[in-house]
């Protein structure tokens, strides 16, 4: 099996060496067929792609950490939300930013990742991704003996009680590696459930018309290896760029202008208008990218804060490289906390996404908080707000939904909150955003912000008729309380 990585070859060899009688002949044939399908009918191409990933220039994570003092290194670890193992991605999903490179040039070395996790794994936040502008299965160690499964295993071993979420578009040639990871995922989840422990992994396929066949083969192979349809349906999410009503996909992503929409997802993410989900620190191999026609060095260790996606900022991030002695670390936030108007942990209202805010450290000591004004940040905040208001419209317009979701007294609370909390906050944010326009070079960001401001103003102006609420008592916060 010269065209397989050593680890994949060992896995296939184990399947081939299953003793006769352990598996019924029909099931054994299904197992072999699954493996053959995953290997594919073009082993030379698989070998070439594997060699490309193995030959990526290796970057030592610990060398990038070395210039920072001990206190700074600990602070970096506590605020990381992404460890991007490769510079670049071989897939190129249409909803990922145009900045994302279509080839893997650099990758963190396996030894340095092992050392990083050994030293700092216990300091990491609750949820960390091992990918960013990349696909996790593009990473293969220099000798080909380790792949993403080993990164996941190392992470879970060293970052106790942390949650590892994986999303992949299945790079060509990685099918068997993805399959092995999912077998590991299945076994771990079942053990956690059996022992009444919290599940510490999540998985998603990013599906397109180009990789649907590869994903289908992986799912069928999992069935042949005894993974239940219920597990596949409940524990493996599929988001689809080119949805087909008959293929049973769980999620759906469509491009809408420069935003994306998750049409069939739950309220938290249905109308998300950003690709990334959190403010925090990202750690990736350093590289040079062309952004707005300028060559800019990015990567290493840097701050990332969410903004609206525009042609000038196609990934929707404000990025700042941090340097020893001078750290600017974003206030950690999860965008879904600002994109779910109803039902989360009993909360029944929402706040606007705050402005960019950074804790500033000098020589490891906190010296202040820095707030950065940004039209793109304001635009994202307006986009999340109108999404939440539309969710409330759906609630108010449907008596059935109203009765099912909450009692009338809670709806009165929401109306009061809109008037007393949201309206003043929105007015202040609108004014400060418009004051930034003369100095803002991103024309698309200004157009998006104005459009969203108009939608919110229209919603507020038409609250009586738009929401279909005709009962005077319904508006009186003192009635029925």
C-alpha cells in the first residue's frame, strides 16, 4: 500500500487481517468495499496530494512563543480560540473568505504541537479549534505517520475538560483519515454517554457539490462499520452550499450578498452574518497575504475580532499581530450570545454586539482597556440585531408560537426591553457609526451599515402593525404583572 500514509496503511492492513469467522462474509465484504471506496480509484493523485501536504514547510510553535515572557505565554494560552495547523487550504469552500489560500505552504510541526499541548493544554479556553483559514485534514506530519486524529487525541489528552469542534470539507485524499477520526469520535461519544459524562467533541461536514460524493462514501463506510443512523443524524452536522431537498442534509448555507445565511438551522445561527464566531487570539504559521492589494504579513500570534464581511475584508476579521511586551487581547466573546433572541438559558432578550474592546498589557501587566471604533463592527452588530428583531416578529405574528414559547407576561417584558434598553442602545450606536463615515474608506461597509440601520428603524417605526399586536393591554407593561 505505497500510496497510503503509514497510519492509513496500518489501518487498512488491520482490516485485511481480520480473521475469518470474526465478521460474517457479507459484512466483511462491506468493510472491504468501504475501504476501497475511501481510497478511491486514483491512488496516484492521492499519493501526490499527500506528498504536497507532507512537504509543507514546518514551523515550530515553541519558537514563536519563545520571545514572550512566561506571564505573556500563559496569557496567550488562556485566550486562544484557534490553533490553525496549516497556512492555506486545498479545498476552497465558496463561503470561506477570499483571503483563504488554496494551497498548503506551511504547517506546524508535530513535535512542537506536542510540546505546546504538554505545557499549555490545561490553560486553554473551554472551546478551541485546530483550524481557521484552513481545513484540519490538510495537516499531515513530516514523516506521514501522524494526521489530524493524532492532533485531536493529543488535544483531548492534555486539555482536560475542553471541547474540540471539527469542521472539514474533506480535502481530496483525506477520506480515510476523516473516516478514522469519525470512528474515534463515535467510540468516544458512546463511552461518554455510557458513563454519563459530558461529550467533549463535535463534528461538521462543509458540503458542496464538489465533495458530496466523498462525504456520502464516508457516511456509508461508517454505517458498514456499525455506526447507527441515529448517531449520524444527531452527532454529525452537514452544512451544504448547494442544498438538495432530497439528500437529508441537516443544515444549509447560502450566500446572500457578502453575508451567509444558515437557512434551516436553529435560531442561534440561522441568520449569522459572519464566517467566524469569536473574538480572541489565533495562532497560525506566519505568512504573507495580499489584502486590499497590499502584501501584509499575518499569522503567528494575533488578535482577531469579528466584523462584517465586505470585499475589503473578506473574512470579516480585524486582525492585530501581538508582540512581546505589548499585548492587545480582545475581550473574549462568542457571537452566538448576541444572535439568539429567545430561549438560551432562560434569557428572553438580547444585547447588541459591543464595539471592539481590548485588554492592553505591558510587560505582562494590565494597563488599560482600549476601545476601537469600526463601521464594519457596527454593521455586524446591526445585522445581528435585525436578525433578532425578525425572530421576535415571527414570535409575535404567530399565536401558536407565542403560546408555545412563552407566557404573555414575558412578551410584555420583551416589549418593555425593546423600548427601554434596545432603542437607546441602538440610537447611540447609530449616531457613533454615522460619525465614522467621513474617515471610513470601505464604501461597501458604509452601504451595508446604512441598509441595516434603515431596516431596524423601519421595524421600530412599524412595531404596532408589523407585529400584528392589536391588544392595548399587550403594550402596557403594568397590566398583568
